C-alpha cells in the first residue's frame, strides 16, 4: 500500500519533462492510485499492452486506416464491451483508469486515454482532441486523418459533428474554432482528467478528495495561480489558515487584475487577522 505523499511524488516524476513525453497511461494510473492505494500500476499497464498486442496481431500493417479501426472497434467495443457510461456519467469511477478497465465503463477523456493507448501499441497513430465539453481522437494514417469518438464506440465524426458536440454543451455562445481540433499534449490530457475529478468532488462537498486533485494539478503546474487560489480557499474552509494565507497571498500578488481580486483580498485580510499576521 502506498500513501498519498508517495504517490504524489511518483506522479510528479511521471509528468516532469517535455509535455509530449508524459506517459499518459502511467500518469492516469497514478491518479487512480491516490484513491486506490493498493493499485498495482504495472499490472494495469500490462493489461493495456496486452490489448494492444492482440490488436496488432489482428491487423495487417498495409491495411487502410478504416480497416485497422474496424478491427480495433471489434476488439474493444464488441468483444471486450468497453462503452461510455451514459447512465452514471458523474460516477468518479469513470475517471479512474483501473476502474475503466475493470468495469469496461468510462467517460470521454478516460475512454480516449484507453483507446489511444491500445491503438498506439498496435502502431496506429491516435491523438487526443480536447474539444470544449467533449474529448475525441484523431487517427492519422497514410490515407489521411479520421476523427473518432471512443465514448460512443469509435463512431467516425465529421468536423460539423464536432461543432455540434461543442454546441450541445455550450450552445452558440461558444463559437467553434478550428484549433479545437488540434491535438492536446499528454500532460493536458491528464490535466483534463484531474479537473473532472476535482469538479465532481467539489460539487459533492468531498473536500478531502478535491484537495488531493488540487495537489496533483499543482504537481504538474506549480505556478497555476487559479489552482493556488482554489487550494487556498479550500484550505480556509477546512481550517488550515496559514497555508491558505500563503496560497491566497501569491494569487493577490500576481493576479492583481483578476475579476475576483476583491473577494480574494478580503479573504487574505481575514486570514491575516485570524493568524495574527500584521496587515500589509
């Protein structure tokens, strides 16, 4: 069994270095290990590798991209039964990769992680596309690129369908931009995974788990001032006044033009009074 600090350090090492070089599966499993301390990360990595090897054995390297994808979809969605969990979308287990593998259920970001990892093992180039409100994948082959939605069984998408996915979540107030279809880095994929967990835990008042997600996010982006603000506010709520003050003072110092600066500044003044620190 590992404690949170040990897992956090392993996670910090995994996500260090160039954004493109972050091992997405390893990082996602370390996120899961914060919830499941007994989780055997290597065992689950091997399960994904085995899926990729099964796929590789079934496809001909010279086959066209759609033929290769047909085999991938037959393996993952028909035989193994992986699918999007529409019935219990907000269940946090949909975001923990070990649970996705065990239960064959996920949401767009976790399904994209699994899908792209299995395809990559079979030498099929799959990139994760972080649309606002939804995550899809792009498959790049010698005969062109194809957009697919692992959450919906790998269905092929057009640009117009991607536009509709965004509008279904945000409406027309979010204009569709071409760069929405750009690939995101592995580090950004993991950031999105953790943001989903953090938001869900905050929504349900689970401050302990939300705090763990904040620590993971700050391990990737130590100078994310918005994340420092959120951690400071959470620390204030749970009575960790001095650490809260440290976080919020950094935010005030470097984000003086933020829309919420007055609210955060008032929190800083209150914390200074509470901790006996002199006003500045």
